[in-house]
C-alpha cells in the first residue's frame, strides 16, 4: 500500500532512449504492486501503448499527482521542473546510469528506494527558479523560467557583446564580454562551473553571476542574494538569451532583461542516502576520506 | 549639537602615520564644534598629548560610546572591528587616502560627511564575523575572531598540507593543498579574491571556502550558508591558522579547527553616497556606465 | 630625405573614423616633407580624394612598398597583417588614441617617431601566423590565416560541441566544451587572455590552446611548440571557425580542421622606446616600479 | 646480453618503502640475467645488504654508468635528476604504483620494458633545468638547481611579499603577492598547475611564471623563452626560495635572485609506448577517444 502522502504518482521520461523505457517498465510494475494510482505523461503512454493507464499531458500532470517521478537524467528533470514547479508537487528523479546532481535513484535501486520514498522515508529540499523577462520598447516580449541558469550570450560566434548590469535599481557595471551566466545554486554545478563560477550549496538563497570571457581581467563571479532584482541592458550586438540551455530569443540593442527569483519553488525528493558532497566527490573527483576515526 | 543618537564618540587610529594624525586633529576639532563628547583610544591620546580628553583603552572604548570613528584604512578598521563587534556600537571609517571597502569617508570630506552622520543622515549595514577554535586532544587550545577571513595554511613554504573538511557534521572532502581560506562577504574582496574566490555582496548570509593551490584540478570555491558549522581536521604537516592576517597558532596533525559564525555582528556606518558597486568600479576597475539614458 | 631602406611607403587606415583621417593627413604631409614616395591603399585614396597620389588595392600594396604604415588600432593592423605577411614588407602601426599591443605610435608623435623610423632608428620583431584549413570528405573546402587566433566555437549560443584534438599525428584529448582558442603569442593578450590563457612573450615560438568553458574541470591551457601540427575533428554540433574574429565557415560533424604555422612571418616595426612589459603595465595594470635603485 | 649502449647500470631508489625494495629486487635480478654490470647507490646497497655489489654514492654514481634507473616515483626521480644532470647519463624511472609524469615503467612491466630499453628500443627526451642564485650585498650566498620549479614564496603564512621582476635586464613588473613560481615544462604539471599555470609540452623551450595569490586581478601566468634571464628583487618581507620543493634559503629585503637555464640537460628514457597526452588523460582526467575512425 502506498504511503498516505503519495497515493497518485505521475511518471515522466525521455522515452526515446531504450534504457529509459526499461526503467519506466520496472517503475510502473513496482508501483502497481504497491497499489499506487499511476498517471502517465502523454509521451510515455504513447511509447508504452498502455490502454488502461490514466494519461495526462506534461502541462497538466503536476496538478493531479502527489508525487512525480522523472526517469532519465538531470536534463530530463530540468525540462520537467520548469513546468512542475508551478504546482506544489514533489519530484523524484531516476537516473539512467550514473548518478546526477538532480536524479539520484539508480535503475537497479528503483524498487528499494522508491519503496522507501512511498513508505515516507526520504529527504527533501526545495530549489528556487529564476524568471527572465525581455522588455522591448516598454513591452514584455518574451519570458521564460530556469532551474539552472539564464545565459545571456553572443549569438554570433566571433562577436563580443556590451551590456550594463543593474542590481536592485543600482548600476553595478558595464561589461564587454561574450556574455553573462546567472545561475542558481542548482545550476552552479552545471554551465556556471565550466565558466569558473563557485559551487554553491543547494539550499543557499543566492545566485551567482559569472562573466563569460570578459574583456578586462578585473571581472569576477559575483554572488548575490537570491532576491536581488537584476536588469541587463543590451548596448551593442545581438545576443541571445537562453534558460537551462533552451534558446528563447534574439535580442537587440536597447532590449532590457529582467531576472528575478520566482515565487514558486521546486520540491525535490531524495533517497535517505542522498548527500550533496558525496555527489561532488563522485562526479567532480573531490577527495574521499583519508583519515581513520 | 550632535544628533540624539550619537552623543558620545570614540576615536581610534593608527597614529604612527602622520596623515592619520592630521585627520584625527581635523576630526576632533570638528566634533568639538559639534559639542560631541569625545573619548580617545589610549594610543591616540598618547600621541595627541591631550590632557583634558577622556581616554579609554581599545578593549573598553566600545562599551562607552554611541559611535566609534576609526581613522586609517581598511586594515585599521579590521583590527578594531574584532574588538568593537562585542559591543553593539556602530563604526564609521575615515580613510587616509583613496577609498577602501570598509572606510569610505575621504580626509577632505570629514566635516561634511561626519556632519551628516551626526545629523542622522547615513547608511548602515551589519557584517557577520567568524570564530575559529582550535581543539587538541579534546580541549580548546586557541580561539580568535575574523571579520574578513580565517586562513588555514602551510606554515613552511615548500610543503602542502592534508586535511579533511566536515560541514554540519557531514564529511565534505579531503584535500591536499597549500591551505584553505574561509571568507565572509566582507573578506571576499580581500585575500579570498586573490585566490580566485567570487565576490559576495556584503549583506549576503554566506561564506566562501577557497582552496589554495589544490593538488587536484577539481577543487573549486564553495559557497555555503553563513550558519554552516565547519570542522577541519589536520591530517598531515604543521599548518598555521590566522584570522584577518594575524597568525594565531601552529597546528599539529590531529588538531581540529571549528569555524562558526559569531552571534554578534559589526554595525558599519556609511555616508549617504556609499555604493558597493561604485567601490568595485573604483578599486577593481569594473566598467563604468557606457549607455546614456 | 628618407632612409635608404624605406623609400616607398604604403599608407593604410580605417578611414571611416574622423580621427584616423586626421592622422593620415598628418602622416602624408610629413612623408611628403621627407620626400618619400607614397602609395595609398584604395579606400584611403577614395576618402582623401587625392588625385595625384599613387594608389594600389590592399591585396597588392605590400608588393610595392618598402614599409607599410597602418593608421587605426590593433584591429586595423590585424586585418592588414594577414595580407601583408605574404610580402616581406615591414609594417608600422599608428594608434588612434591610447597605445595598442601592435600599434605603438601615438598620433601626437607621428612626426617624431615616424621620422626616427625613416632615419633607421627603430626596433623590429617578427610574428608568426597560423593557417587553418577545413577538410570535408577529403577535400579542403576553406582556409584562412590568423595573426592572433583561430577560434573554433559553437555557432549556436546554447550548445556545447564535441571534438577531438590530435597533435603531430598523436591523439591528445576529446573535449566537450564551448570551443577552443588556438592563439599565437601575439594573440595571447587578446581573446585567449579573456579565456584564462597565459600571456606569452611576443617572440616565443609557441602557441597556446585555451579550452572554452570545458565541461570537465581538468582542462587547462596547453602551450605547444609553434611548429606543432594540430588537427581538430568535429564530433558533434555545428561549430564555426573564425580567424582573428572574422567568421569563416560553419562546420559539420566529421569536418577536420588543420592548424599550422605559416612559412611567412609578419615583420613589425616599433619606435625605439617600445617595450612589451611597459605596454602590459599600461594596458593590463601590471605594477610599476616600487623600488629605488 | 645488454645493448652496446647500456652496459653499466646504476640503481637508485627511495628504499624506505617496502614496495620500492621489492621492485629493486626484481630489477636487479633481471639485470643480472641480462649480464649487465650493476652499480648500486649507497642507500640502496645498505638496505639490500648486498656484499658483492659495486656501490657508489649518489653524488658520484652518474659518472660511472651508461644508464641510471630510479625506482620510486616522480619525487624520487626529481631528487636524483638534479645530481644526475651534471653527468651526461640517461635516466629511466620505475614507478611504485600508478604512472607518473617522469617515471613510466610500471612494477609489473619491469622485465619486459627494461628489457626493451636494453635492446635499444626506447624513446628519449631531454629536459632543461633552472639554476637559482641568491645575491646579497653583491655576493652569491646560495644557489640550487630545479627540474620542476623555483618557488619564491612568503615564509610566514600571513604575509604577502613585494618584489620586482626583471627579464633580460628589462623591468617587467612589481608585484604584491604570496610569491612567484618559475616552472619548466617538466614542472608545469606539478605545483605550477595547482596555481593556475598552463600545461607546457615537455620539449618546449619555455618557462612559465605563475603569480601566487596576486593582490591585483590583472596578474597572469607569463610564458617566456627558456633562455630568458630573470632577476627578482625582494622589496619587502622575508620570503623563502625553494627548488623542486626543497627549501634553500630565507631571503631579506634587497636580496636578488637570478634564475637561468642551466647548460646541462637531463636525458630521460621512456618505454616505446610512452605518450605525454596519454599520461595527461590518465592523471588529469582529460577525455579519451570518442570517435571511431
């Protein structure tokens, strides 16, 4: 019998990969044994050709479940998170192969670890998202959300861009560079890290601004309170803005980008043995224990 | 007449420098005109040979004033801050020459800007401090405070050290390096910045751990909540620990260093035109405004 | 009378800028006084509306002069260098405003410093160039030269690329990143520096490979002998290749890029007071002299 | 029968480690089978209690052998190299465990790979060394050699040093920092790499100067021709100078350090499968092959 908490469970996945499909089968079989009510996301249902299953589209599934399980990898969870965060539904990630920073159930542990989650044994943390809005001639012409990062970057490979950064209404700096990464703690182990940004503990209420190939040597990553309101003004060139790696818009000089923390957060569920530092040791090669106690 | 708020004003300074002595004279003359009650720190009084002045030692002056003014530079304020933070007294810094990150009244602006502060026109922010305690064989053998940073570093120039980091009781990593800088936001524009750490906005409730010349390429600055409780375990070598650049102790293998946020904060007073980003532009060379609005 | 060496002098410049036109006038007037034979590049001649001047196109001017003077800035000299290096003609650069790394005659010093050069008082050094060739299905489909750098970079802003690097026929590494900068010493103070590359003394026979936002933390700039033969194999994505900031081609998976040192070098002429380190101190903010001797 | 080339073979090792002693036994047994004349370094002979062996001290052994084999690790080879480079004797390194950058015969491959070397099948390359001389009041008061690096560094943990750098008689910069690493290509994968220096291909005739925690953000690693003559002038503080991690001297303000390439080079012998890039992939985690050809 499922826990009181998690009776109806949504299942998502990047089902074009065979390994994902296999894990989805294992998961569904297990959930049925546990007598959970299952709702499949439409793409998953299409691949599984499940006629008797309850099916809902991505945009909608979060509102009808007590828990959503994403099978795939950090990328799959990232894509789902932006939609799911609008509902107050917790999300658990099952990884295809090795552990991820967001998806920390291994395929071989599905029954044991999902079982424990259903029994109410799990850790949870909540991650904030960023919202980016583009304003042109005084009107909002585009907006998008990001769990990892908003990247503001030269669209053409051989041109630097010029922009101004304003924080909470105060002018911070102008910069001539390839762009700027605005990252949450969740994104600090992704693209921002490649750009030399610091790693931020997941629960930190902060964001980091990482300059990309700045023209002057004095530019450094800048860590701000997550409630800071950012405004970028494009001065030169035609940069692009992307959220979590999805390109959203080509910008013009004069465009302004407003980046703010969203009011909704994503609630992430982890197995009891989840440990951010262990993931860093595994994925980043940080040193393990040397001392005996 | 002084403001209601700041009636009794303490004056500190690194009075071995002539420029500082001159600014102290200007300051005292001005405070007398304003009918403020002045308390001189003992060293200042000794140099000024002021017979009718009220005098108190450094350790004590904070408890008898409504405001303490430090004349000197960021280093002077840093040294005073660790003592003054124990009292709830606000501190204002007068710089000898160019602006500092902590001392932002210029000598030529003493009358105008200190005047405004006495009139109640000022900005204030509060900075947290770190406390480092060394434990050996289960006993605390040393402790010290830092407004900028606790630096844990090889005492002999040609040896790396080996240590473990634990955060909130969880093992984070072992590291083979020249040492580790644990910095507050206040210290993030000082030594931590030389080591590649990010700049943190002064009011951020976070600290950054910057590895010094780590043996592996995977080590990165790590930003944690300021309430995190750190424990460093010395595995090899005889490192030293220093707080704000003052060496406090030589350590042995097996020693443990506990680093925590102190309950008391330092209350810093700034003139109305104070702006952290302007200081970064001035001192770090960040780009000024390019666009016309 | 001009020196024996430099009788015929070519004049180039980015003549859309008024400041450049003014300096060109000053230069030509001075060269006429010195009785030099002057050849204007076509665009310069068009702007100057000089009817009696000798005129030659860019592609050709290098073959008819003993010295070419470029008025403009590092960018102008860079653009001209790729063409001029094919001839054995020395090149002198006049900067519009502040000093550059390549153009080190100030507008106000034209008469004095160009005069000294004509009198045979000058320094010279020679810079190597790189040649990049793109091979597709066994055929060379594009090639270009670079004095600063060959940049191999994601053409779309939100995608990393995957490629292999081979050096002198040996596999070096595969990389998942935003791209790779291959820079000469001349380019080491330009884009490669923004990417964290080291500065290389101009006469060094070496090139540096700077990974751009590499996915793994273990990637580092790699300095190789300038005679090394590089081969990049595109594995994934559609990167672009640019030489000195000019985009030359969109690549496909399977394309191979060969990067080699060119046999011809650019001969740069400098005033007698030219000093690479002084330029670094001026432009990069390196510390000046502190000690008295 | 040994090759014509390598008839007399010296054996060195850090014989305080059991694993090293075991490998030395395997090596000696093998060399005896091959009828090589063996000369043991005194410490090795003492541990082995070999009564019939030919024995020579470290300082001397290089002059009596055709080949010296060092058993231990990169550190052991480094220590031996400074002495051996004075003779023209080639050196082969046997690693205790995993591969090193200098020692690339694994214990289990001793017979096969040393056998091939004796048969004349091997690769060799030559590495330059640096010489550091300290001059005080016009007299040379200390000197030492380095295969990896000369490190000029604050001796006390909490103090920065101030110094000037001169290159080939020209003033380069003054710097306020924790120190400076001057590294050969051989050392570029050691301490210099921890400090953010680039990796240099072993055969490159260049050295890199890596600033340690520089006070200004504009300092960068600087790559110079290996023949450059460096002069460091101590302005403030009492730094130490070390060569390959051995502390050699405490310095005073006014001391001058001259760093030059030594005329002698170390000749390193490698097995035929030696590959610098493969070592980087193994030790640094660079990406392996992804493409199929």
